[in-house]
C-alpha cells in the first residue's frame, strides 16, 4: 500500500516508468502539461490532452471518462522539462453542473510499471471549481518527486492554463473540451417524463452498465479492485434508484397537469357541464391519466425489482467497512492490513421504494466532520433527553466500525464527555480499551483535550505546508484521530468553541476528525456564531429522517443509521478483536 498524501506533501519517485490512475465519480478530462523550471508552459504543443494524447515520455487518455490511466516515463522526457502538471477538468456539457463540489472527491494514484502503488491522493475540499491541478511530478536533485496539489479553479480550464503561463489558454482549453467530448449515444428519459429544463437528463452511473441483466453480479462495476467495484456498484444502485424515482415523479406531474388542462378545456363551454358530453370528456381525460400512470408505475416496479435483486446479491458480498452489523462478515473479524477506501454510515431510501435500502458510503479519510443530532425532528417528536442515548449509540457504533476496519495503530478515538452523561453507551469503548484514554470530563478536561489536538493539527499543517514531514518529532503518532464530543456545548467556553471550530475546519487535512453528538437548540444562546460549524458537519440522525438530498434531482432521501442488532454481542466481539490486535502489536 502506498503513502496517502495530503495537500502540499511530496514523495520521491523511482526512475522507472510510472502510471497515474485517476478515479472520479463523473467523467472528467485529463491532461498533462510539460513545464520549465518555473513550471511555465510556453505553448499548447507541450500539453498532452485528448486531442494530442501522446508526447515524448507521456501518454494520456483520448476522451472524458470516470476512470483514467496515464503513462509517464520520466527518463524519456526532454531535459528542458522540469515539471509535469497533471490536471483534471469537468467537460462542458449543456445542462451539466460544472463544479467538483457536487461529486465525490476524485482520487489520483501513482504506481510503478508493475502496478505497485507508490502514493495516492484524494482531491478533497473542492467546491465551485470545474478544473483542478491534481499532481505535479518535478525534478529534484537528479531524481523525480511527486507533489499532491489539489489547486482548483472556479473559472475553469482556461484560468488553470493561464496560471501555467500558457499564452493561448482559451483556445487550447476549447480544443481540449472539443477533443474530449464523448459520443452522442446517451441514455434518455422518455419524452413524457423529461424535466422542463430542456433536453433529457442522463441519470446513469459513469462506467456502470445501463442494465445489470436478469442475474445481477456482485462487483459488476468499474474499478481496480473488488472493494472499488463494490463501492461503484453501490453508488450506481443509488443513482439508478434516483433516476427511476425521478421518472415516476415526472410522469405523475405530467399526467396530473395534462388531466387538469384537458378537464379545463372540456368544461370551458358551460353547455358541456351537463349531460353526457361532459361526463364522457371527464372519463376520457381520467382514462388517459390512469393509462400513463400505469405505464410509469410498471416501469418503476420493473426497475425496483431489478435493483432489489441486485441488492440481495451485493449486500452479502460487502466487506466489513461497507457491511451491515448483522452480516456474517463480522464473525471472526480480523484487523486488516490496509485501510478501506470508504465506510458505511447507514442506509438511504425513498418513499416510493421504502423496502429497498441503499448503503450510504462515504470516502475515507473523512473530508467533513459528523454531527449526530440528538434534538427532536419533524419525523420524530421524542424530546432531546430521550434521544441523547440513541444518538450517542450511533456515534459509538461508527467509532467501533472505524477502529475495526483500519490497520492496528492507524486509527484512534478520543472522547469528550464533560458531565459524564454518556457513560452507558461509551462503556463499550472504555471497557474494551479502544480509547486513547478515559473520556475528558469538566471544563478543564475539555480545554486540555482540545488544546492537545489543536497543537497536533498545527504541527502537521506546518510540516506538510513546508514539505518537511520528515521533520516531525521522533515517535510522533501518525494515527488518524476521531474526537467524539458528547452533549455539546456543555463544558465549552469561548476559547474551547474557537478550538472546536478550528478542528472542524482544519483537522481533516491533518488527520483529526470530529464527531459531535448534540442538540442544536442547546447552543441557541450563541445565535448565528456557530452556524458555520453546523454547516461544516454532515448531519446524521438516530432515527429515520428525510434530510439528505442527492445532487442530481434533489430527492429527499431518508437516512437510517447503521446500528448493531439489539441484544447482540457483535459490537463487543469486534471491539475485543481490536483490543487483542493492539496487545499483540505492542
């Protein structure tokens, strides 16, 4: 397993031929620019892109795609080339949302000629950008190094190329977009159910077959490993269900609007409001409405049956990081040698298909902190006191899963519980020795825990920013940290609040992740001061709640947390395995 780079970090490269693998949730253009000592690219002939994919020492793909493989031979590059800039751009398509923030963060992996991974880098933190510099390969003291960049450009590919010093940036950007444009064959929604925005919307998952066929197969999706293929398949199922539901809802809206229009037209003449003519018109309009809805429901039922069959095959094949707590995969669980690429937070479903649950997987390392809401919701009127325990149980179950799916010593958990109200649910973690220490109590304990983590984040940021990670103190614990904060903001003063906001914003890049268990109403006295904190966190709930919106059509998906079966021993068994593995590793 190669090194996981963070933004600004570098790593030496071997002198052999290299391959750069790009994985994105949506099709992207990939190009490589050859720069001088200052990184400047003097003309368009020094850029390998879909329209000119081969240059001495480098070859890039010929079209936009979700998966790419670039080939680089450092020894074959001209002496004048001192830097190879690998860049990604979202293709310009009518109606498409051109921003990386609407998709899962792309990943770049550098391997040697034999496929051995050297480094990997997740381009986290992108928002309005539609073009981004992913990596730089650069000469250093007779050898080559790679640097994780992740610099995005909201103004697009033209701005990126101009920043590289290219004189004809706009013309080259237009040529790249034109050359990378895919073919015209696209899956389309039937004309009766197309959204009113113009052309048809393609809801299909990139790299996923349009139809899985009558016999679904686990791992039947694009990817470099079974884990990657299962991840892509799960999100393909999510997108397919979004597409099917969008078609059904659009058909319902169209049928209702047409029924109203035809009834208005039929009854516009007062003479038609009485007698057989009016009744016949109403019956004909209703029959057309029912016929259209019958076809739409039949198509939806067909899609739903296929997805249900696929889910029944995929769910048992999921690895521990993705699996339900009642999956047999947890029996006899052993600590892995490499961390997973994603983790399951819970399940998602829609009201039209309540029986079909799609696993909610998020990429690791976590780019955003998490907030388990212990307050009352419109879907659950239980008061905050009664919801505090199940909310903390959600946090404990997630912490246990993260500990179990990371290699020994690569992930640790700390807890802040100012009033000690979480002793019950937290007992599973404390009894197993899974925590780095006892939960921090009181205002002094909160301040000490946050100060320690703030210093850690500052130290890592300085080391990474200065490209000197080797300068970290001897014995520095590089394990990622999860900080669980229970009953926030109890025990927090203004200084502690400032540090918590700092950890939420800067912690993920430095390997410190936040999991807040709180009722937002309890922090009401701070007014809008904490609004940026709440917005920066991904909200989870201990009971089903429809608060997640997909980026394609904005469906309100109902989230259900991933919890061990009531009365079962799987959580203690898993935490026991974590504890045993730690003892053996000492």
